[in-house]
C-alpha cells in the first residue's frame, strides 16, 4: 500500500529471543543502541509472545511510520500493556473505534480546560512539600523523588478526572493505584504466557485482584455521577458523561471504566517519571538550575500558572528532559496492509515502530546528544519527526498538552520553593539506567534528594 524507501540490506531477525528479552529488560536503551550498531537502521527486535518488529531511530524513519496510511495501521496484539488499560482503552482502539473514542476524549484536553488545572497542579506540589502524604520538606529531610512525584501527579489526575478533593477518597485511590501498578510486574508485561492464574496464588491472580479493587472505586464514582440528577461536575468524568458519540449514543460504563483507568495510569506515571529526570539533571548542572531560577525570579511573585508555563527556559528544560528520557520509549504500529519502511518490505500483520531514545540522540539532529543542554531548544525548533516524546501521527498521546502543562508548573514550583541536593552517588556519576515499569520506563532505582533550605521568600507565588 505504501513505501518509505532507502537503500539498505534487509536486517536480520534476532534469534535466542529470551536472551534478547533479558538484555532489553536490564537496560532497554543500551539494547536498542546495540541492535542498531549491529544491524544498522532499520533493525528487527523480537520478544517472546509478541513476535518481531522492525524499528527505526531516524527522522526519515519516524516520518515514514507517523505518515503511514491511517487505515493500514492498528495497535499490535498481543500488547504488553493490555492488562493495565483494557481492550476498550483509546491506546488499543483501532480504525473507526479509535476515531470515535478520540473525538469523545479529546475535548477534555483542549486549551481552556487544561489551563483551568493550573491551580490544582501548583497546590498539589505545595501540599506534597508541606507533608500531606508524608514528611514535610524541611532542611535535612531525605526525599524519595519518585514517590513524591507520583504523589503529586496522582493528586492532580484524581482531581482533574474525578474531582477528588477529600483526603479519605484520595487515600483510597492512592492505595488502589499503588497496589495495581506494583502487581503488574515486568515478567507479566513481557511474557504473556505468565498471564494465568493458579488457585489465587500466582502473580497474575494478585494483579487481577488489584485491578478489580481499583475498578470498584471507578465504577462507584461512575454510578454516583449517573444518579446525580443531571448535576455533572466540570471534571473529565463529568464531561464524558455529558457527551455523546456522533450517532447520539453514550459511552457504556464498561468502556468508560477502562478509559478512566487508562487516564489514571498513563496520566500520572509518565509525568512523574519525567519530573524526576528533570530534577535529577538540573541538580547536576548548577549553572542550568540557576538560570532557571533567575527566569522564575524575573517573572515575579504574582505570575500565574498560565504565564508561568510559557516561560522559554522552563519550557526548554522540560523539553530536554523529555528528549533524554522519553517516558514511553517505543511507538509501535501493526500493519493491516503491505508497506515498505526504509527499503524493507513488510506484509499485513507485520509490526513497525520508532525507537524514541535513538530518534532523540540522532547525531545528525542532536549534537552532543548525551548532554543535558536545554539551550538547544532555544536555538531552533524541531520537527515532530525529530522530537516525538508523545508519539506522533493520528495516535499521538491525547493527553500530551496536560502532561506538558503539568510538568512545567510542577517543576517550577519545586525549584522555586526548596533548595535540594542530590545524594552523592548521583551528583557526579552516571545516570541510572532507564528500565520498563508498567506503562512507562523510569530509573531502575530511586533517586533521593536532601532538602537544604526553604526558598519560600524567593518564591514566584
């Protein structure tokens, strides 16, 4: 049906796939770099239970994948994250179903609605600093940045999606989400054969039980809203209950539950991980951190979240964190018709994808690509085929605008309120490896900070 050609030899499909899967699980990015160094671009990757896929890490390859005919593409099945998000999730929908569901969900992430969440984001950070979910961030206190970032972003998504504002209900959701994500281990994600029960004792049994507990909370909220005598809140759940498909039908409770579960999982884990990486790099680069603080001071104490999110250096810092550490490192498409990707003929049923860490370190586009250098985003604009932290084409992440907005406000609030110090092992050494974890990849071990001082007297707010 389509082509995206380049002169190249047909790459080899890897054998010994269990060893390849182990190598990818230990160090995902290094594995992809090794495959490209060995085979060139594009290259095949194969995992147990999922078959092989042809991957590219160049702008030309990304253009070919993102611009492939819409009706020739669908999500791959089986899918590693299907147990997390469900078959009705927008992430896994295809064809007309994807178009209808995206049209239903997209208005929840349009400009004015996103801007209304600015105060929620800022307040969520301030509540975490004040110790609402643990110890207050006082001088000398050691902070687990990943746990703190997750608490912040989960508080935001609970308020934005469900309008949760009570500590008791938030605690219920926090426990349920934490158990749900913890239960979905790496082996369950990468080896579908393990997705079977064993008298209630297998890892799969524990995961299913955790999913059911989370779904009960979601369904309770859906039922409560449906019987609210037409009084719907302005949060995302209220909006979805008041909207209809083009044919006038409404979304079912089953489908709505899976869409909301997707928003809960994808809407906080990915942003939390990026926030951790941004803090990590800023505190290894004192000059960069001071330049950001200077921009925030110059903006003045009365600047609001909307104006804050437009600050150019803050934007550049966040973009550079997303470049170095894309939370979802591969974009994958299954073909329903023949296609040629960079000289390699693929048939219907084959899978192709973009290795985003390779795309974001292409030396043709990104000089000195391993350095954290936000200034590169002040010097030029990058095309969506060079910089794609949220995927691309018709399946680009529907919540990208909220993720961008939340990251900027959360990072600025932390940087402007407290002075942190990286633990010595991280201050000058190599960055931790990024490994698959649930719906995203992130540091393979916690990145701790120590609070040095309170900068409230210098705050933007």
